[in-house]
């Protein structure tokens, strides 16, 4: 069984990249949903941007929002929610860069049998939401994680006029990236975070029973 977090308090990691704040808003709603489940904490983390200029160096702590993720944040997490805006139907380069650095976790099997989910934001309604979510799913499966989307028992999935897919919650931010989360998007993001936390608790207990 992988080592527990230093505090021995189980948590799900909400790991995201956000350029204009829309994906961050989704991350905060998923975090609230996860934290609503007794016995499970939520940890918000982000990743730094990727610069084409080799000399560019970002500060170790961002000026606002969540702090940057470390491999230990991921190693000790009981579950993972991965969030990114869409870049031509794929996850953004900064998040992909971080995921590409997780080989040592793959080699040790640190994430096997842990639940995972994904979320995204686009400027337009048909801007590649579902392909972006699938692109984030692929490395999670390679890590042996158990993917959990949004079931249709969440009625907002049938009524949303903005974002929302069975692969994970999504948001339509508008061409100026200034459209706030609507009621259905907020509801789905909260429910997705809560589901992730419930599954993380159940699978944590299952791994403990086998140890």
C-alpha cells in the first residue's frame, strides 16, 4: 500500500491549470463538493505556465490562487481531479508538462486503484470539451487509476444549456472568458467533487483491508 500523506488525513487533489479563471472556478466548486464528504479533505493545486523562453523563471509561489503542485501532493492523494482549459481539443501544455513528469509515480504504482476524474472549460459550446476530457483520461488510465465521470443520475446533466458531459463537468466561458459558472455547471462540479471523495474513501478502505 502506498505511503499515506504526512498528516495521515486523506484528501483528494484538485489539480488544474487556468489562464483566465474559468477552470479555477470549476476547481473551487469540485473542491467544495469533495470537502462536503465527512472524512475527506480537498487540496487545491495548480501548475506554472510553460514558457518558450528558456530563461523565463516563475516564482515558486504564484501571486494568487492555489500553490503549485508537487509530486508528493499527487503521490499521497486518495483521489485526483484534473482540470484544464481546452487547447485545440486537448489539455493545455502546462498541465501536460506536469503529467509528463510523473514517471516515478507510474514506476512505483503509487496511483493504482485510486479514483480520478477530469473537468474543462472552453470559450464556445462546441470547443472540444469532450475530447479534452478524454485526453486527460488517457494518462490516468496508464497510471492504473479508476476513472469516474458524471452519472446521469445528476439531473443537471440533462438540463444544462452550458457545459456538462458524462466524462466530467465542463463550462462555457464565452469568447471573452467572462461568463460565470451557471447554476447547472456549479451543481455538476459540486456533485463531481463529492462523488470523487466518496469513491476515494471507499477505495482507501478497500486498499487498507488488503494490506
